[in-house]
């Protein structure tokens, strides 16, 4: 599927990021067939302003949101886990559909942040393939450093989730610093919008 957004400056992206994450499901979208194993490089679930969201990024968001969705249905409907939990309708809400919706929303939010970071010169590449290459390079660097008895801060090896958190945490701080150095000063609410796109929870 594709999510069409107009070309905007990075500052306008900052202002509208929160709005985009709330209304993107209302935008006309086209379903993309599930790719074959022979075409994994083209395996994307959606695009944001022409930038693809890889299916693995979407699956990562699915995994990250599972416990939150389970908790939501337990608290609201006293629903327990069962073989049919994910496909059962509770008050008109189906856990699996809500999980997919939330995962796509989070994936779009993350991609918007990455686009802003790239426009600000913080992240040179924002594709999933480049992310994996950087992750592998960093883990290899850490492995060699530990082998050579050098000091390594943080984990000996990053998981994909932990490395994403590390990269985006640094990117958000760098974007904030760059924006504050420019003549236009974002309000506290606008900066909060940028920060919270990655942490939206139902």
C-alpha cells in the first residue's frame, strides 16, 4: 500500500507529523501483494512520501504492540488469551485488526521521524537494508573491541529493537539541536509531537 503525502520542508514535516499519524488511515491506499521469497528486496507494506516501509519494519511493530493489545482487551473487555482471541470480536473490536492498525500507525510514525532526520542531515540513509548493514557493522565492531579487551559502552551485541532505539534516540536529540540552531524556533508542543510519534500507545 502507499500513503501519499506532499513534498514538505523539514520544518513543516515537524508541525504536521502528529496530524499525519492520526489521519493516514483515511488516505486512499492501495494494497500491495505479498512478495515472493525471490523478491524480498521489494518487500514493503507501504510508502510514506515515496519512502518504503519494509515488511520487517512492520513485523517489528507487530511484535512490539502485541502485549499492549492483549492488555487493552483484558482491561476493557476482561478478555483472556485463547486459541480464538486474536480473531474474536469484542464490542466490535477485533484484536488482530487493532494490532495491524496500531503496527502500521507506529511504522508510519517512525518513517516520518526518519524522513525528518534525513532532511536535517542527521541520518544519511533510512532504508531498512541500510539499517541492518549498520547494525551488523556495529555488532562486529563491538565483538572485535571486546576480543581486544577494549572498553565497550552498552551491550556487547545489539538486538534489532535495541539498536533502533539507540539510533532514533540519538537522531531525535540531533534534530532538536539543529532545529533550535535555526531562526525558526518550534514550540514546546511541536517538539513534543515529534518526540511522541515513536511512543504512541493505545
